[in-house]
C-alpha cells in the first residue's frame, strides 16, 4: 500500500491522499459519507490501476480517515472544495471522477465547477440531493432545532451524524431540479436492492444530465455498497471501458 501524503489546504488542515502515477486520465475516487479512501471499491480500483499502469488518486475528506479536522465541522461545500484542491494540486491533466454514494453528488459538483478538467464520471449509487429526499420531515426538524441528528448505521457501530451546517450546505447545492450542465461521458451503476439510495435517482440523474453519452447499469440484486466480487468486476469493467474511449 502506498503511504499517504498530505496536502495543506489552509487553516491548519491537511488532506491525506495516496497518488499512484501512471497513464492518464487520472482516476480520482470520491468516497461516500463517513467513508474513507481505504474502502473496498477504492482499493480494488487502485489495484487495477496499478496493474494497468493507470494514474490513480484516493483521498480522505477533511474530518475523515487520516485527514485533519473534526467531522462535525464539515460541510458538503467544503468537501467539494477538497475535491477541487486535490484536482488542482495533485492530479495532472484530465481526471475521471469515481463517486460512491455522496461521492456521486460531489463528482457532479466538481464537474460543474471545473468542466475543463473532468473527462468522465462514474457514479456508484450516486446520491445527489440526499439532504432533501434522505430525511423525514421530523428528522429535518430535529436537525434544525437541535443542530444535529444521530441515526444508527447498518454498516458499523458508529452512528451517522448529520449537522445543521452540513444539511444546509447540501440544500444549497441541490441539482435534481433541472438540466445538469455536464457534457462529459457519464456511467452510473446502481443496485436495485439498495435500501439507502433508491435506484430511481440514477434514472432521474441520467435524464437530467445534458451529456448525450450517459449509460446506466442496474444490478437487480445489488445493495447500496456494490462491493461483492461481481460488483467490483462490473466497476472495473466500467472504468476500463470508459477510459478506452477517452
């Protein structure tokens, strides 16, 4: 495993990242909420990139994994800016953003902010606008009234925490209300047994993207993580196919 390096983004905060040089475009993996760069999909994609001689970057958002900062002090806009900082300071040339769950929202925001650098997008259970559709009205009121919400996580002992600052940032960056002005190739993978992000949101995203080169693949028995061996094989085949067209 490549030892992490650190990128100083100011205000005493460093982002931890791993950069594997190789042929471009660079793959840049964007984890989901409360996840990090050492998850199964990220490491599998990195191993494949090593075999193929492809450039690959993984990193932890501020407040996550090995990066500096307090998790509850972060916002969606701040994490988008983390993505842009890594693109600016670490990546060379065009990038293909691979976004898992919330990372799928961030990949869209980054592509809108810097279209000239983004050559393609791969979403895995992409979850744009989840601050809107992912909470009940009572949960939203708890966030607004108490400043934070804790929910049990099906993926570990640590509960999911959503702060008012994060929720309000997400509400200000919603995308599913009209055409999304992204023109690069986009590939969307989604499990139809996903209990967290309904697969219909990938259909809606495909409809709203301005790009004419959008493909969506649905895995009927796939869950939210899409981390089984056959799911990983699908991700790697998708990355290979997209990169070969660029």
